[in-house]
């Protein structure tokens, strides 16, 4: 199996985005405001908490967007509201020829949106589908992270091809598991809207962000009119703090994944057939064994200090390495992988810790 993981920022590149976020904060907050945990309610004249407005401006500056809006519902909510703003119920959109992420499929099905699939990995096929359906397509959805093991497409390249055929048709990108890790997200590469979850950037649970063209973001904002829909000031400030500290932490995670895979592929542990770095949702190490021991190994993993399941896959609560089954989209590609392969999200751990736990699990599996 060959995988094509997304680029991970180096430490220096991650530091640069941290500095960029803080610089933007100095332009939209005064010193006292930055030390305020945040206001509540719908302030007269804005219908939004003032601290939320300031944070949204920082998010927009950090990702070179015209506008940004914090929403409830995490990444799923951000993508759902973006689709509602960009296309109408019953419209037809272009999607990648791969299993659609389950929560995204719910949004599309609820809106009655029809999907036409093209292989984003294959320029010729993508161009063929676009040419054949240029009059039928009302928008485009592109998931930045990988949907299947052999995905290799470059987001910016796909956006360029789509623009050539569809002109100004709205392009929405799902940048979950990519924001702050890669050098540019969808809205920085020509998409109309980018979406991701703040929970995956060390922020609060349940808060997502929509960034991009002002007209579309303003549509999303108007749909959040009620007080109960508003992301309150304290939540916005928590999202901002996460955005500041996540890039460097995630760059370390990316580098650790590659180090673990390198050592395993060098033969450090018996019974490991191969290791692959992949964006199986978040960046992780897929470890393939020479026998079908995956389920047995995962049952034993929590007793050795490994997290047994995700909270948000890179949330602020997760620091232990997570040993887990491979993602549903990968299982759909080859159901047999579930029996001989595990996914390791290193989280905040180092390579020595991950390999030690894996060694202990293999030893217990074979030697009792």
C-alpha cells in the first residue's frame, strides 16, 4: 500500500502561523480586551458578543480570508451551514469519487442535494466529468484530508481545474484535520468557503469556523441570528487560544508520526510488516502486522496506557497515544485491513513511548 499524507508544517513554519495569529490579535484587541474572558449575549447594534466579533476578525486574518464566522456544531456544523449558504436544496454538486464522510452525507441527504462524483486524483477523469456536467453542477465540495488510502490529489490543483470549467460556481472545502498543519487551506487556494472544527485545534468542543468570501460568510452569519445559536465570547476566546497553541503542537505530532513509521519500517519490532503515515482523518501511523492480530492487540492497549478511543482526534483532552481501529473510509476500501492493521494517533507522545507500548502489546499477544 502506498499513501500520500498531507504536508505537515515544520516547527519553524508552525511558529510562523502562531506569530501571525498573535499579530492579528494585537490589531483587533487592545491589551485589556485580550485579558477579558469574553462577554455574553447579543449586544445591541451587532447582535453578537463583542469578543466573538474580535475573534472572528483574527481568524479571518490568520487564514487570509475576507471574513470568518464561528458557529455551533463543530466542523460538521461549519460545513453544513456553508453548504446551506452556497447551494440550494435539490441542487447538484461535485464530490470526490470516494466514501463521503458520514456526517457530511447526512447534510447532503437532508438538503436533498444530488452528488456527481469525479476522481480528484485523475485530472483527465475530473476534466471529463466537469465537461459533461458543466450545466448541471451548482457547486463543488472538496475534502482536504484523505478519504481513501490512495488519495493523492493536491487541493489547489483541483480548485484550479474546477474554476476553469465552472467559473464562479461556489467551492466549499472541508479543511478538518488540515487547518494550521498545511501551508494553505481552501479559502487561501481559491475556494469560496473553508470549514473546520476548533475542537481539533485545541479549542472548545462544539465550535466550528467558516472562512472565505464575505457574501457567503455573511449568509452563514445571518442564519445564526438567535441568541442560542451564537458562539459566546468565552467560547470564542477559547477557540482563539487553541488557534495560537495548536500549530506548534501539531507540527510535533506530524514529525513524530514520520519518525515512528521510519523506525518500524527499519525493522525495530517483530511481526510488523509495514508502517504507513496517512491522513486517516487526522495524520496517523497505520501499522500492518504479518498476522491478523489487530483486534486482540487493541483489546489489550488501554492497560498499557494507550487511549482506547478518540474524543475529537487531536482535541485538547487527548495527550496519550491512541491505538484504534482504522477509519471507516479505509475499512470500506479493504475490509480485511481491519484484522491486520491498527491506527496509531501519537497525539502528544514521543516515538519512544509509541514503540514501547506497541512492543509490549505484541509481546503480550504472542507470549501471554
